[in-house]
């Protein structure tokens, strides 16, 4: 259901509009923060370094570390997309 909804966005502007309608600003910020955390762990940073670099709480970094460890290969695939988007 949500997949079809987000797939219906024909361009980045429509996608951004869907994000704004679906998630609060805080929730959108948290999603970006989570991917920054994954990126930092993938670069070999410690939890303490991540909490200072992102910046986020050590608890948030710890939660992100757990998800990263448990899903490393899938996250790495999506990090390629994340990093290319950051270059633009």
C-alpha cells in the first residue's frame, strides 16, 4: 500500500510533497539522521564518534549500531544510493 503510494510520485517534488503529508518534520529529520548514522558506522566510526559527528545522542547511535550490524549488507546497498545523492 505505502509502496504503491510513494511509487506514484513522478518526480522529486511530488515525492517531497508525499513525505511532508505523511511524516512530521521531526520524523523526516529522524530518517535523515538514521542514514547519517549508518553512513558513519560504515566508515568505521565508533558509537561515541557517531554521536558527536552526526550529532545525536549516544542512545540513538547505539540503536543505529544495532540495526546496522543486523542489516549491514542491505544497508550498504542503499548507502550507495545515499552517497550518490549527497554528491548532487
